[in-house]
């Protein structure tokens, strides 16, 4: 703040310009201006404003007077009307004839631009002032100060840029990781779903095959049961023939047994008689 405060007091007031009817306005303006400058405890914007009013009254009579316009620009600057002051000093920088006057105007122009944070413009104005007056230490100091502010601003911008870049990089990384994770989870869910579906299909096919086997088995059993009674069932005539055959076989067997017994008995008697 000390250096900036020092910059505010680098502005100088031109000497009193004399005229006929305008002399009173300029004298009043200068008086108010100097009273405000002497009050180092505060910036008396009221007196600077009154000084501005007096200077404008004088310029209504002589609008091209360079010194009065310079005093008006000073009064505007002291009221922190930096944009208006910049316009006035810019006009004067093109019109001043003496190198010292051009240096002083460009110095003050640089101050108004610096207060508006127009760092590149203020640096250029200070350089112009030093071309006209290379030995001006105050201008050299203000130039160095403006260059320092510019450097700090560029460093801050670069830092913010790098920080935003890192944030965007981390954000994109997190976003890609989340997307990949979601994709993997989705693929896993799909695999699990397909696995469950395949298992359900296999179980369903197994049940269907078992059901078909059981159904075929039951059908075969029913067919066998239906065929067996048909095979065991005979007609009445066949039964009678079978019964007759069995009786004939039994008769033949009995006859054979009787004949065998008779032959045995006959042989036994013969042996005894001998």
C-alpha cells in the first residue's frame, strides 16, 4: 500500500495560467486543489470536485489551453475518475511540445492506467515517459512496479490454468473409472443373468427330459400290461384242445408206468424161479 500511496502523489500541478476573465476560475481551482493536496489525512474529493468545476468554467472560455486541461486531468484523477483522467492525459500526450511535459503527461497517464489494472497499457506509458526523460526515478519505480504486478498476475493465471487442468484431468480420470466400473458391473450382471438363464434352461430341459422319460416309461408299461393279457388270453376251443392234450399226455404216462411195473414184476419172478 505504501508504494501505491506514493504513486498517487506522483501527479504534479501545472503552474497557474493567467488570462483575463478566466484568471479567477483558474486561481480558485488551483487554490482548492492545493488545499486538498495539503490534507494528507484523507482524499478530499469535495475540494477536488470543486476544483474540477472551476477548471471547466475556465476551459469554456479557452478549451484548447493545455495547462488548464492538465489541471483538470489532475483533478479528475484525485477524485478517482480514472477513466476520464486517462482520456484527458491521452489527449495531452499527443499535444505537449516539450519532452519534459510529454514525460510528465505519460507518467500520469501510466498512473491512471495502473489504477485501472491496465498493466500492459501502463507499462507502455511509463516507457514512453522514460524515452522523454530517462533519468526520472519515480517513473522507473512505477514501471518496475507495474511489471512486477503483471508477472504476478501471469503466474496466478498460469497457476489457475494448471490447477484447472489438473482438476479436469482428475475429473476425467474419475469419470472414466466410474464409466469403466459401471461397464464392468453391467457386463458382470449380464454374465450372471445369462448364467442364470442358461442354468434355468438346463434345469428346464432336464425336467422336460425326465418328464419325457417317465412318460415313455409309463406308456411302455401300459403297452406291456395291455399286451400281456392279450397274450395270456385264449379261446374256449383252444382251452379244450389244450386240456385234451394234457389228459392224453397223462394217460400215456400212466400206461408207460403200468407197462414198466409189469415188466419189472415179470423179471423179478423169473429170477426167483431160476
